[in-house]
C-alpha cells in the first residue's frame, strides 16, 4: 500500500463525498474525469468506481483511455475495462464537456480555463500536482469551478495523504490486519468526510490536526469475518 497512490485515492474520495454535498449533486451520479493515469490516477479511478460512481473516465498524455486503444500497458488496459462506460474517445477537452468533476494527478498546465468552462454548472476541480497544480485555484474559480482542492497547504482543501496513513496503519497494527482492503479504504474515506460537519466550498476536507482524525481512520480497519 503506497502513500502517494492509495493515500491520495482515499483523501480524494473523502473530499468528493463532501464536495458533492456542497454543489447539491448525487455522489454516485457524478461524471468524473481524471487527468493522469499514473499510480495516483489509477488508484483514484479504481476506488471511485468501487465507491459507486458509474461514470469515471481517465485521460493520459495521449488522450482518453478506452478499450481497444493501441499502446496501452497492463495497468491502462485494466483502467479501460473498469472505466469509461460510454466508450468516449478523443482528448481531455472532449470529455471535460459536461463533466461534474475534474481531478488532476498529472502536472502543471494540464487543466486550462477552457476545460473548466466546458464543464457542467457547479463544477468541482481537484488540481493535485505539487508544487505547481494543474491550474491555479483562482483561475479555476474564474472559469466557473465552485469547489477547488489542491495538494498544497497554502490553499483551502488540501488533499494531504497524511490524513490517511497514520490512522490506517494504527488500525492495522492494533487489529493485527495483514492486508488493507478496498472496503477499509472506503470506510476510511467515509470517516474522514464525516469529520467536516457542514461542508462548504472552502472546507470539504478536515485538517490533519483534527483531534479525532487518527482515531476515526483507525476505526475503519477491521478484521474480515
């Protein structure tokens, strides 16, 4: 289990649970586009699908990932099978149109204002590249995004992996668990989201200093019956 892979996925899911409440959209009906198909993009896509979001599409530097696209490696073939149910093809701009959520796990400049302008109203943008996000929060909001998250501590809504890892491993050590399952990750994300009692555009993710954080995440880890 890797911090910048599974840790990112869990915090993204927690943030998205609360962001969907802020924009008053049903979580499982969100149309999500993930920009970047590396370790974090792969883990995030798979966890969002596991959480019940039916319309998740992933793009890489060559465009939309879909079944039958040439040159896909093993992991991208798995992504193609698990995501993009409507078999979209093309580039990011093609699938950004009408999307509710854009999640960047790639690099600076890969999300533009035009991408966000093409999104559905009440757009959610997670621009998580560090130290320079895919798009600056001010630019994302100017283009129409209502909720914006980054990986940085100097902006609101930091998607910080340290929200997850201490608690998950505290729980695993306490319970004698040898494997972290998807169900545990889903439970951890739900418990993290619940720490924000009244989500707002500026607060969808709790602080790493929240006094109940580690205890709540650790409680997500339980031995399978």
